[in-house]
C-alpha cells in the first residue's frame, strides 16, 4: 500500500483552539479519503505557536533553529499540505505569514494544499480566496478548489450552519486526496548545488 506524507500547519494561538480543531478534522477526513483509495497517510501536525520565537529569530538571522528546521523539512517534503490560520483584520495571522516567509520560495512548487481558516463570523470567509489562496498561488503550490472556513457558529449544537461544516470538510478532503494521488511533485532542495562541488572549488569538472 502506498504511503503519502501529509503536513498539517495550525496557526492557532490559544490552547485549545478552533484552528487546531479544524486542522485535525481536515486531516482525519483526508486520511479517511486516501484509505478508501488504498493509500496510507502519514500525518505530521505543526503548531506554529510553539515555533513563534524560532520563526522570529529566523527572520532576524536567516537561520532556523532545529525545531523550526524540522518543521520546514516536514512541510517542503510533504505530498500534501493542510494549512489552517485564524483570520485577523480580514487576512491570515501574522504568525502564519511569518512561517510562510521563512520557507524557501521554490520549496512549495507543485504542492497540493487544502486551505482552512477560522474566525468569529462567516463574513471573514472571503479571506480564503482574496488573501490566502493568492499567497499559495504565488508560491506555485496547488490549492484545491474548496477552502474550508469555520466560524464560531459552526461549532454549535445544531442548525443548518453546523451541519454544513462536515460537508465542506469532506469536499475539501476529497479534493486534496485526489490531487495528492495524481500530482507528480519533485521536491526542491534549497541546499542543492547548481554545479558539481569540485567545479566550485576551481577547475574541477566533477566527472
């Protein structure tokens, strides 16, 4: 059975957080969908709140601490990414954007991405399409068509709004699973040399 690597990035600031809750729901649904297609999935979840200091230091120094380096390797080496951020002032959180900023600009090329977001009201749902989706498109990732937004009311005890969230989660998971299955992605190594090392030392062809 084929195994795919799914990276999950949660930018929630509180513990527990609705952002992490949505991230877990999306991951579970994606794993279940892949299993119906005969594909195993290995899920690694990254809580950005735990890396906040390392992300700031990386922005200042240009070098990631070991924990951040591991998180970056997990994301850039994944077969699929689930990225969930709270919406602040009509856009993604500063922590979420700072994490994206320390990723090598070419490292997400061709990566299937399921976008999720949380906010107080459904009015913030538009941020997925006018703020978050363009961010991943700029990095040449492959965001799936469905973005999943969860407002506070979506976590209630009943009603049409609450019932609609599982449907959106399922649709997004199916789209991500399908793209993970069909996309032949070449992982970019930011440390790879464009010429043989011997040639860089001077005069050697490396042949």
